[in-house]
């Protein structure tokens, strides 16, 4: 058993360790940091909301994200990108790369990224990302984008439905470290990528850490599921796969998931 100690994140301490681009707000509990920030999307770009625990953490495709108090980093960043790029796909991938990079640097572990938005350690999911946006009326440019990340930092009791899938950095690395240090490294790393999003500076790291490139996977869409070979990830972060029929398909929908 590891020694337990209180691991509180305070806004003052974290603010000192991150770029002034960010404005940090910490809550003891929220239903969901993404929901809160979507409801306060008029706040400035760079606003970061962190909750010690979430009562209704949300994942992709309407799934719940288990967010026990004191165990993880539950964090959302408000962005106001001004470009027409497929921004949400790129931001999601950049956040996954930043999370994997921060975890590797701080815990000395090696991470893999499962397209699009899951970060794995030793085959178990340690983080997920949910990017949500509002579009400007009559345009495809988002007026606000909320990128939410949940990282399983300390060991936690896993409900049956995620018992075989989820893990935590503490369990994998065998070390307990303050959540604030990882949160700061993630935010600073993400900002470096976000500032150069058009140049895709995150992409070499993202591709090199891919858990799916070169693998045979099952693609699960809303209407069908099929087996395919993953050929690569293109500049827009679409997954390039070859179906058994020989057809090459580029996947970008948020509703698609990949099973290894
Ligand atoms: C997924 O695994 O499908 C994505 C999980 C995203 C969870 C984070 S925790 C902070 C933010 N608030 C939420 O309600 N969800 C995201």
C-alpha cells in the first residue's frame, strides 16, 4: 500500500506554474467541468476549470466518465479558435499528445494514444478527451470550443464496467505524485501545440505514440462494424484504414470507435 496524503490542487499554486494564457479556476465538485464551461463560454479564451471530483463526468458518445473526488485531473479549457480548420479533431489529438507527453515526462512511463482521444499506459486507459463546441451562426467556425480531459492519476476503485479497461498512473508507475504537477505540465505542453496548431507540431509525437497504426482493428460506427487495417493518420488527424474489400476509408467522425 502507498502512503496516502491529501493532494489538493489550488488555483493559486497551479496559476504560478502555467503560462499567463491560462486563467485557472478550481471547484471542489461540479457535475461536469465541460458542462460548466459550455454554460460560461463568454469567459475569456484560456479559462481553465478544474474540479476535484465530478458527479456527472461525460465521455464520448454519451458515455459517463467516472470521476471520483481526489483521484484524477478533471479539467476543461475554453478556446476561441479563429480558423476554419477541422479544429476539433486537431485540438483533441493535440490534447492527447500533450497528456501522453506530460505523463511520460513526469512518471517516466511510456504511453500510447488510441485514435482519436484515449491515452493508454500498459494497455489500460488512463485518460480520455471530450471536445465540444458551439458554432457561430451560419458558419462552420466555432465561437467557443471546450476541450475536456480526464486523467486517472491516483489508484481508484473501478466500477465493474471499466474494471478491465481503465488504469491509473499511480498503479502503472508505482508512484504517487501531486496532481498539480501533471496538470501544469499538460497545460503548458498543450499550449505549445495549440499555438502552432496549423503547423501540426503535435503530429510526429501523436503518430509515434499511436496504438493503432499498422494494427488490424475493428471499426465500430453507428450503423456497422467491420475489420480493417490501419494505414496511418493524415494531416487532419483522420484515420486511414483499408477495409477487407480493398477500399481505403478516412475516418473522422466522433461517433466512430476503434477496438484493438
Ligand atoms: C472519453 O473518455 O470518452 C472522454 C472523457 C472526458 C472526461 C473529461 S473529465 C473533464 C471534462 N468534463 C467532462 O464531463 N468530461 C471531460
